[in-house]
C-alpha cells in the first residue's frame, strides 16, 4: 500500500510539473514572422491566446481588429498594413512597439487603455535592431507613417509613450486622451489635422521640431510642454494651462495661431512676449488676434471685413510686416511702368505720355507724345540699332514716369516729383494723356497710402 501511494504521489507531481511547464510555454510563446505575409486571423488568434507577436518586414493584407485584453507584447518592425487597424476598447497589458511602419488604412485606438507592465522579460530586446525598442517605454511608434485617419479618442496611457518621427498624412485625434507619464512627439509631422482638445498631459509633453497643421489645443493641459523649433500652420490655441513663453518664442508660424471663442490665452501670450522684449513674436501674436477678430466679422460685416483685409492685412499684416509696404510700392512701380510702356507702344496717338522740352506743353493743341518712330533704315544691322534705340527711349520714359508717380509726395513747397524731374539732364514737362491719366492717379493714391502706412508702422516699431 505504501509503495502504491508513493507511485501515485510521483505520478501526480509529474503531471503537475508537466502542466505548469506547458502553461509557461504557452504564455511565453512568441508569434514570430520575418519577411512573410501572415493572415490577420493568425495574428488575432495568437493575441487571443496571450502570445507575444513580433513581425518584421511583413505585409498584412486585411483588416486587423481586436478589442479584447492583450496580455502579450506586440512588436512590428518595417511592416506594411494595407487595410484598417482597429484596437478600439482594447486593454494592453504588454508593450506596443511599432517601428518603420506604413499604415495604409484607418487606424483606431479609441478608448484603449495602455497599462503599466513589467518589461524585464520583454522578448523584443533580442529580436529588433539596436535602438528600436526602449524597455522603459510602454508604447512606441517610431518612424511610422499613417496614410489615413488615426483615432486615439478617450485613450489612456499609464506609462511613458513615444511617437518619435511619426508622419500623419491625414487627420489624427487625441481628443480627451490622458497621458499619465511623459509623452514624446518630437520630429512628428501632423500634415492635415491634429486634435488635442481636452487632452491631459500629466507629466509633460515634447513637441520639439514638430510640424502641426490645422491643429487644435482647446482645454489642453500644456504646462511644462516643450515646443522648441516647432512649426505651426493654422493652430487653434486655447489651452487650459500654458507652457512657458520662452519655448513658444522658438516656434515658427506664430502668426497662424487662432482662437475659437476665447482669446485670453493668446492675449496673455502677447503680454508675456512684449514685456520680455520678444518684439517679433509679440507682433505675430497681435496679428493672429487681429486677423481672427476680422475673420469672425466676415459674415456679419462683410464690407468692413473686406476693407480691413485689403488695407491692413494684405498691406502690412496689421503692422507685423514692417517692410511689406515698400515691397508693394516697388511692385507697383514695375507693373505700372510696363503698363505705361504698352500704352505708349500700342495706344495710338491719343493715349500716352506728353513730354515738352520747353516746359509749357499747355500751349500746344496736340501735346507731343512719346511714340515710336518709323524706321526707314534698310541695312539690317543699322535697322536693329535704330529699333533698340527707340525702344530704349520708350522704356526709359515709361519707367521714369512710373518712378515720379511712386514719389508723388509734397509738403508745402517741397515736392519729390519735381525733385526727381530735375535729376534729368534735360528737364522736361511730363503730362499723362488718355488712359495714362487714370492709371497714374491710381498709382499715386496707392503709393501715397503705402508711404504713410510704412512711416507709421516703422515709427511705431522704433518707439517699441
């Protein structure tokens, strides 16, 4: 009896050890595929069994969907997902590492939870390239490209997260997402839209060197955020808590910031820049506020919106661009000079510029217009020389007339137009005839306004 009992105990121990070893083998199994095209069903089957999944240089065709608890770790290296990837409402107990991935379909992690795990026995340390996986990061997307929409709405990240050098070609939403640990977005490119509304960064976030187009930071916690050398393009900026103004001073495209309903954060940022002598940045924020205010009046007051848009926005960007009026004056000088030349060349005998050497052109019934002469020279070389001579004379008169119209400014007895006329070797009286008259009037009025505008904003910038 005693011997039988000993055999029975041994048999039970053997079975128990076998079961425990089998269980350990199942839990520690890694579904590994390299240079293969695994089926999504095989991947889901491995995930459902609690296996870790590692794919390298693979192409996955078909939708990959899972909303269950994911006990194993997931690692994808240089793979292509041709269809949708949906892990909505999934709970990750293991790590998620995606390196060099192209997501061609929509990607959804809506209401997913990424929980802290013990990474001491991570199987990916020996399976991936050096530097691709950092064991202190729970979720890591590195050098990935998302070709369609990405959704992380209501997701929860309990450990550190990295989206390093990720390219989002379509909209991405982190709406109402919670990051309990530090998250890294540096070198990311949000090219279509980035929704960070109501997102909470409890331990800071890094947006350094990011490109953010059509972004939104409404009620976002940005205290301690880093934005060094980032680029903004039409970003709604109404965060719940503000980052330090010094890091925002290094952002490119501050003038494209806007607000949806509350300008207080932009106004406070303007005050911080101005008080700390970041004058260029303060002008950009001021322009952003003024432009947004005008855009909000577009429907209710379209006429006033059009006047501000034409005379304040396009001319000097509400004082932000000090030198733009001078550039516009120079552009007008070239455009009107070419117009005067064409009228002189092809406008007939009733349109052009009258030039009189005696200075009294009003005594003539028909003022002497500058017009091309008929070339009677027969020899080809001489004919070309004569043609160029007359064309250069017409061009000179057109550009000189445009020049004096650009400086048609006078104060009491001082007149810049008359002073420029005296610069000529042979002083002449110049008078516009026909269609040149309204063109010269438009040029004179436009350049006069631009000169006054430039003097005002340049003087204001010197005072500041």
